[in-house]
């Protein structure tokens, strides 16, 4: 994946679990919105791309801090 030309869009690496920033990837969710008691955060269901991006960045930082 790091070899030039392997990915059609090099920006795809920007949100990889182990990226250049040293942050881990944000949590990922799927449908249904509540699965075995695990609920998808409302912000992810909101459709507000700006707020979703903020949430993802915050979660990536939080995960990195928890794993130090």
C-alpha cells in the first residue's frame, strides 16, 4: 500500500490505522445502529460531515493516548 501507484488515490492512506501522524484510526461502526448494546454515536448518523470529521479526529487522538 505504500508503494507509489498501488492505490488509485494516495489520500486513501490518510486515515489508515498506522499513519504518519502516529494516531490510531477512529472507531468504525456498521448497521444496525444498535448492535449487542453498542450504539453508533449520534454524530455519525447526523450527516454533518464537518462534525463527523471532528469526532473522528478526536477519537483518533483519544485512542493514541489510551495506547501509550
